[in-house]
């Protein structure tokens, strides 16, 4: 297969060694082979990324705050269903749309 483009990603020497070791452990010939596999599957929609924190949030809503938030969300959903919300046209600058609604 002839490749037309080259992707260069700077990584530390330590990470490169870890990647090589892991690639070999699971049967890949190189880190590049893993990168091509991941990029191809991501582009084809076969891989979805999600980012989560491993730590517990440093805040928690009080029962009153939770109730207030639920009320705000419920009101927003009601306004949306009643057609009271505005739709944004992302092909035009937001400032123009705000002026038009003026």
C-alpha cells in the first residue's frame, strides 16, 4: 500500500518504548501499525472516544441545588417543546443573529 501522507506525533522516549513493548506483546509489528489501525477505525466510525475523570468530583449539589437544577432543565424542555426557543444558524455569526432579533 502506498502512503501519501505522513503523520508525525512527538512522544517521549519512555512512551515510545512502552508502546513498542505493548505492540509486540499483542502481536503488532510496530507502533505505526497500531496508529494506522486506530486512526482508520476512528475515521470509519468504529471507535468512539469518551473522556472521564478517575477522581470523585470535588463538589456535590445539595438537595436544594439539585431540585433547582431539575426545575431549570424541566422549564427549558417545556419552552423547547412549545417552540419558544431560538434556533441558531451556525453559518452566520452569532452577533448578527442577536442584532437581527434585537
